[in-house]
C-alpha cells in the first residue's frame, strides 16, 4: 500500500470498520493522509484497529456506533463534527426466502443496510454542504443488479441503497458533495466465508468447494480482496474524482457487466 498524502487535511469516517472491507478502506484512507474514524458496533475492536494505525504514524480514532439508531449516529456526529468523507460500510446478511422470511429479519436488515446510511448522510452531510466539499460512499453489492435466491432481504436492501445514492447525488452535487455506490462482487471477508459454509452445508458440498467454484466463474480467476474495494474508495475520495457522481461502480473481477 503506497502512501501519497492525497487526502491530507480530510477527515474520513467509515462505519463497520473494525474488520473486513471497512477496515481495509479505513487503512487505505489513512495511508492516503486522511484522519480516520473507525466506527463500529464493537468499540473495543474499533479502538484496537485505530491503535494499530496510530502506531504506524497515522491519525485514527475508534468509536462506537449503532447505525440503526438515529440517536447513536447523532452522538457520533456530535463527537466528530468535521467529517467530510463518509463511507457507509456497515451491513448485515441473512439468508431469507420469499415465502418464509420473517418480518423481523426484513426490518433488521433494512434498519442497518438502508436506514444506517440514511441516518449517517443526514447527520454528517450538513457539514459537508456547509463546507462546499464532501465525499459519500455507500456500499452496495453485486446483488444490487442480480440475485441467486434465498437472500431476499439483503438483495432488496442493497438495491434500495443504489436508489438512495442516486437521489442524494442529485440533491448534493451543487454543494460540491458527491455520492456514489461501490458494488463489491465476491470478496474474501468473514461474511463471504460464512455464506460459503452455509451453502456447502445446505447443498451437501465439500468444504471449501464453494469458494473455489466461485473463483472459477470470475474472468479474473480469483476472489476479490478487501483491498480491491479500498482502492476504489480511495479514488472516489480524491479531489479529481469530483465529476464521478451518482454511480454504482462494480468491483467484481468481471463477474458481472452491467450498470
């Protein structure tokens, strides 16, 4: 990971950043010069990751947040009022099917995956508008544009996120604030590993075979790494990405070609 200082003077807040894609994004933005807030439901884990970044000479702070709670997000906003880069990464996945998905799963998935970004944009977006500059990145999914079944609540929530992005982008562009969605494909995270284990158990597959088959379906012939998503996020946060707005940017090794 190169350190180029392109984000010096910026303050970036990444939700769900104590592990996986969120952590990779926080590390990359810190390497590029931003002061980083690692926000996560697990405050101890977030602070531990922030401490590792501080030991490398970066500016980083760990903070607790429950993005499904407006009060929790507002408290975070009061603590960090000068955020001008917001990455809405926090999310959950639950296997659900169309006929039996309980309402509780629907609601919890939407509270975190959709209303979490809404809360954060409303709380942190005002300061960006006042400053005349901001970058908002929402994490979508390959499943925003396709589906494989038995992930109804997740697919619906991530599809809604792309609509949120387009609307927010249209409203905030005149204030110098861009809003984009990154749609990861098959990325090696704990969530991906958990999905693989469940699918293998459900379908009677050999352990490890699901990830191998997925990699073989990708033109790049490999699963993605969190750092692949972090690289796209870092680009979108730059000054010279200011004309990229309202887009769903797919990072999937060529698994899906679409808008």
